[in-house]
C-alpha cells in the first residue's frame, strides 16, 4: 500500500519538476531577451540576441536533453526519496548535487552535438532559474506537508519493538520529531524484564501482545531495535509484519553516527546487504580536495605574505623571541609533523609550564588548554592574534606541504589521541584541517568528549558540500571570536 502511495507521490513530484524546468526555460528566454536592461547582470557582455534566434531546433533539443538530464540527476541524487526527517539544508544540498550533474550532462551533450548556436548566457540563466524554481517548489511542498502533519493529516503511525536504552532512545526521537509526520504508537518490549514505568514513552506491551496491538492501534511502520542476535531472533516477526503490509525498518546500535560509523545499503554479486562502518574513500574527491588545498594555500600565501611579514616583524620586536611557534602534531595515519603558528606566548612559555607542576596539571585536565584569563604564558599581542585567528596563518604552509588540509579535524598533540579511543585509527584516517566542525562549532568552548564526537561526525559524512558549508561558516565564526583562546 505504501509503495503504491510513494510511487504516486513521486509521479506528482516528477510532473511538478518538469513543469518547473519548462517554466524556467520560458523565463530564461525573457531574461536573455532583456539582458542588457537588467541591473548588474546587464553588465555582462553579450552578443545581440533576438527572438528569431530562440526559435531554432537547437533550443528544442536543449530543452529535451536538459529535462532528461535534470530528471536523471535528481533520481541519482535522491531527490525523489522520502524527505520526512530531513532538514531544508540537506534537501538544498541534494538539489545542488542534481544541478551539478545536470549541467555537466547537458553541457557535454551540447559539445558532442556541436550546438554552437546556444547562447551561453541563456544557458546560465536557464539552469540558475531552474534550480531556484525546483528548490522553491520542494520547500513549498515540504512546508505544506509540515503544516498538514501539524494539523493531524498525512500521519504515519510508528511502533517500536525492542528493549533497553537504544529502543527507548529511538522511541523518544520519533515522539519529539513531530515535523516528520510520525506519530508514536508506543514501545513493544522484547525479553522477560519488568515493564518500565514511564510517563514519557508509552509501553504498549510485550512481543507476545503484537497481534492485539496491531488490532487496537493504527500501525503503518514498525522499527525493530536491537543487536545482531536480537534482530536475528525477531526475523520471523519482521516477516510477519511485512506480509501484513507494514513497512519494517531494522535499527542496530552500530548505526550510531557519533563515531563516524554509517549504515548503507550495499550489494555483493547481486546480493543486497546492509553494511556498517566508515564510508569508503572517494579517491576522486580526495584528489580534487588536494588540488584545491594546493591552489588555495599557495594563492593565500602569496596574497597574505605582506601581512604575515608584518606580523612576524612585530612579534620579533616585541620580546626578541622567534616569530613562529612549532609543535609536534599527529597527521594522517599517525604521521608526526611540525605545526606552525605565529607565536602568541612568551618566549619562555614551555619552560614556565614545565617548572610549575600545578599549572601543568591544570593544563592537562583542561584538554591541553588553560583559560585565557588564567594563562600566564600568553602575551598581550598573543591574545589579539588568537582572538583574530591570525596566529594560524602559517598553517597554510602545512596545507601546501600536505601535512594538513583546509577542512578537517583539528590536529592534536600525541598525548590527546587517547581521547579518541577506541576509534583512534578512524580519527587518524584523514588529514587534519585548519578549519572543521570543532573550529566553527565553538573551538575551545567545546571540550572532550563532545569535541571527539564532532570530529567523528565530520569523518563519517565528509563531502564536497560539507567542506564548502564549513568554509562558509568559518568567517562568521572567526568574527564572533567564540572559543578563540
């Protein structure tokens, strides 16, 4: 029943998308026709263009090819999957991936067919307008659906089967995520333990009461929670529910994203399976990331060299000590490297820390940091450098060398690796970065173990989009100076 409903909804969504694409095609004609009169955009140089040039077979082919490219790319990107529990930002990223694929596929087709009469400015208007129309349509649909769900319409009734904290946790997540349209029926316990008394999660009985629960409660979807052994024992129950037309989802504690572990559907020789673990490495993406690191760091070092030279001279003249500070950090696969920063501490900072056992103990207990207003090692100039993050500019050299990357987990000192056990190998599987989840999420205001969870979350879900998002959030984070000490 639900598969048929899903197919119907997908068909409606597909039809609306095609209408949006065609509408964008027509709107782009008007934008191109009045290009010279448009504010700002009209400054882009363009050849004279008339309506007669638009009425050509090349543009008909462009429309047909682009519609096919859009639909295919949206299917590949997951646009037509259920978005009940996804945020607007996630959906925006999904459409952005679809846009990239559609542009590349259409441009390649135009090149192969030698359709040189297609206006580049029209092409740009078309895909930009189509992207705006499609995203606006999807956001509008989701907004309407959320309103319907808040009004009690389009609800899906969910039953959780399991025991212990994982099952209670999932039930609470479903109960609190009201915007997804799920209504929690309750928790059906497995095992022989006593029924817990709780006013938050309704317990509707034991596994032996399943038939009665199904009879007395509307149940659309069932979530079975447990370890491998529990799920194996509940396989007959899952099969029984599927035969009765219910959607069944299996959840195991291994699927937790707190340690970079992700569940994904894979296939081996035609046999479908659910695999858990770190996401496989994307060598193409890693190669592109390295090229970007080299280009950005090299350009930044050249552009910022006057500023960096001035800062180095000021630091040197302030107390006669070295302008740069270097410290051993752990890189990819545990390789050790020297991380460079502009010195923000007194020249005798290391000696001061070593000679004061109480200070060193507070330093270690504070996650290898001291409160800024209680740290006697930081100079007055150093406080400014840290708050403005100017002290980290020399790390661009670490990025150029390959010790670091622009976006990644913060590089740690060797003694900190124990904070990431038993997932230390996972943490060391990627290059550390100048900026990352921890850096934009509060920096020194975020302590272990939350810091480790943020790093693992990035490692498990890293992508080009997530890197761009973090880089976009870096500038506001630096300006706010939150946790910058």
